[in-house]
C-alpha cells in the first residue's frame, strides 16, 4: 500500500498536466488548430531532442537486455489474439472491427506518456529500454493491424500497405532521433557543447509539454458512445496487458530495470494511433475515442498500482 501511494503521489502531477491540457482545450476561446500546432511541435522538436540527447550518450548508459522486446511484443501478440476473440464472441464484430478492437488493447501511448513517466518513476537508466521498444513499436503494431485487416478483407496480404507502413515509421521524427542518437552513441562521437546545451534545454520541457498535449488531444473525444466496447478495450489495456507483460518478463528472467520499463509501458493508456487506424478503416471510431479518454483517466490510478504490485511480487 505504501508503494502504491508513493507511485501515486509521484505520478499524479504528471497526469495533472494532462488534466490541465484537457481543461485548457475546453475554454471557449481555444481553437483546435492550436492543439494541432502544439502537438506537431512537440512531436517534431522537444521529444526527438530528448531522445537524441539521451541516446547520443549511449556508451555511458547501462546495456539493455534485448529480450525485453520478446516480453513486450509477445504480450501484444497474445492480448491482440484475446481481443479478437472477445470482439467476435461478445460484440459480434467482423474481422476488421475485431482487428481495431484488439489493437486498442495493446497499443500504448508510449511516446507522450511513456517517455516522461518512465523518466520520472524509474529514472533515466530506464529510458534506453523505453527507446528500444519505441523503435519497433509503431512498425510492429501497425504491421500487425494491417496484416490482420488485410487478411480479414481479402484473405491475403497487401505488400503495398506494408510498404506504406514502413515508410511512415521511418519518416517519424521520434524514430529518426532514436536511430541517429544511437549511431552517435555507439560511435562515441561527442556533440559540440552548444548543441548539447540546446538539446538539454529542449529535453527539460519535452515531458511536461507532451503531457499537456495528451490532455489537449483528449478534449476532442467523448465517452458516451459504445461504452461497453470502450470499457472492455480499457480493461484489456490497463489490466490484462501489463499482467501478461509481467508474466513474460518474469519467465524470461529480465533484469529489474528492463522488467519495470516494459511493465510500465504495458500499463499505459490507449495510444491515439489506434484512433487513426479506426478512422483509416472506418470502424469503431466512437469506441476507440471513448477508450482514449477512459483509459487515460483511469491510468492515473492503475499505472501506480501496477508499479507497486510488480515491486511487491518482483
């Protein structure tokens, strides 16, 4: 119980920043175009700067056990399969709907929430583990969704769809920053002092701004439609996935840092990318939008609980 309250008080201000963003976007004078502009800025400048700054010092950071990818993405695959079964049996969704429903149960808000929360709750030593997951996260899960949908529609794969997914991922500034920073870190090339100072300054504002952006974005969604589906997606995301990640991490005997990092990422709320998938395939938009709001609000309690429980049983 003490551990739970420790993590709750530690993370509450972070989720409070998301609440501030939500309240700000609800003001009468606020414009959606401002939300989009701030979001694009955060994704293009401070967050890539934080990850580039961190990974450029990779040679002095602790080594990461790459088996964490098996734990994290293994849980994604298992929970995705469970989600498809639930979507079919409980809600009679077709193959496309099942795919989007299941994706909601495994695609975390790893960038906007995962990076700042991991840095605060687990310390900078956990960020290389988070970065390793981020490199593969979008590509792996977008590919999983694309394959699942294409198979449901045609009974075969579309290589053009997979190619578009790959190009989109490699053009993501977050992924580019991690890859460039890793290359610098492994080569032991030191960035000039003025550059590191600028990156350090941008890194300092990346976390708070990212959390405000989460709240700004959530203000556009409601929670009243398709409530049963959104609650089920939220339960899969906040309860089932972190439990499966933890079991796999323990089975693989992952070191504590990697185990805590992947369980934290698994416990986070539904990522906004799932809504983009829902709109792309024109299914479950209301349920996914509702799950974004519900899972983010509830994660303020469930993520500290998950961190405390894995400490108790770790």
